[in-house]
C-alpha cells in the first residue's frame, strides 16, 4: 500500500500533463514546461568584469503549480582582486490562477507567486546582494498572435536578513517563435531601488533553437540602460534540457 501511495505522489509531482498554451517555451517563465538550463554569461562592469555560471530550471509540481529554481556561481574582479564563490540560490513558486482564451481566440495565463532568495556570497569579495530576500510576484502570459507571446510581470524584492533591500521590478518579455523550432526573446527589466532611489534598467535579446524535443541551445546579448545601470554589456550562452 505504501509503495502505491509513493508511486502516486511521484506521478503527481513529475508526470501530470498541465494545460498547455500555444507556443509554450521555457524562455517564458510562466510556461507550463519542465526544463533545466545550464548557462554561462560574461558582464562588462565598471569597474572590472564578472562571469556567471548557473543552473536555471523549472518543473510542474501539479497542473497549476510551477517551481522554478536557480543556483549562481560568480567569478569577478570588481574589487580589484580575482574572487570566486557561490552567489545565490533561489526558489520560486508560480500558481496558475486562471487561464483560457480571450476574444479573438487569444490564449492567456494569469499567475501569482513568490520567490525566496538565499544570499550565498560575500560583499567584501564583490559577490552577492548582501541579503536574503522574499519576493511576491504577479504576471500574465498572453498570445497576441500565432507565434508571439507577451509576458508582463511585476515583482517586489524585500530583504529580511542582511543589508536593506527594497526593490520593485517591472518586466516585459516578448517571445516570438521562428521557423525550424527556433525562437527570439526580448526581455526588458525596469527595477526601482527604493533604498538608493535608482533605476538600474536592462534589456536582453535571446536567440535560440531546439534541436530535438529534449535539447536546445541559445545565445544572449544584454545591455544596461540609463544612468543607474549596474553593468555596461553582457553576453552569454545556454544549453536547455527539456523533459
């Protein structure tokens, strides 16, 4: 009997098929998909530079609840010395509150959720944000036309252990499907830092391709925007494993 209960729990966590929107893609954080991405990115800082290596993935706990996770490792010389260490781990629960189709047959998904961020770094080394954080969020994924998804998100980050952190971030993602199982993503982030009264905005462009049902790859180009930007430019690559 116990074996049957355990088997059913495993099936509930990993094998239920969620409701799928058109053009589901793991580059949409609100997509009902299961994936693990292995990524590397180089940042041009002022001063110095930073290389990030991280795991970024998600799984469906049940048809209406998604778990996203990230683990970051930094290699930086922003303090004038070469420093390497783990930077942060985060876990994000996303609840699919409502989904369906609007007039004109446009699929949509409305979500709410929250994120827990554990700071693993050392600010004396120029690594980490200096505080553990909690971050409630809300977002919407909507199919504007076949192949194109728009995903507006808002999330507030509040520190509770360490330095004072209070930031509200507005994010807009545009995700376009391309021929031959390729995609293009534009990701605009506009966070307002209530502690420092700054707006370190950024924009990221991503071009990727799925080579098989379970494997894909992509490249990222990123730039800081405005006078409060925290970096100049960035470039990265990622490998995606879907399951």
